[in-house]
């Protein structure tokens, strides 16, 4: 099971949206795509933005980075 949950991650990502604005992410798919992209960056050699143990997997690092607000998911307008 993924900790934090998808709904918790969606709350973190959408916390920057102003009242009345559309949320940045509407589905789990967006969370999965963002964390998998970041995990691939870490595998390719980019430094993690959080302190992690040697045994921690790239996907776990990416999820925690998103949960701590170290990485952001851009809305379609920002891309």
C-alpha cells in the first residue's frame, strides 16, 4: 500500500490552488505519472531533494518529495 495515500497526495498538490480555481490534479493518474517521471530522473542520476536512506527506492523518494512539496505538478496552462 502506498503511504501517503493518493487522496493525501492530491490534497498536497492542490493546496496551492486558489478558491474557485480548478485543481491542479483531478485523478490518481496524474499523481502516478508525476511520481514515475521523478523516479526515472532519480534513477538517471539526479540528486534526491530529500534525505533518504541507501535502501530507499526511487519511487518511494519521489512520493515523499511530492508529499513534502519539494516537487510540483504543473497544470496544463503552466506546461
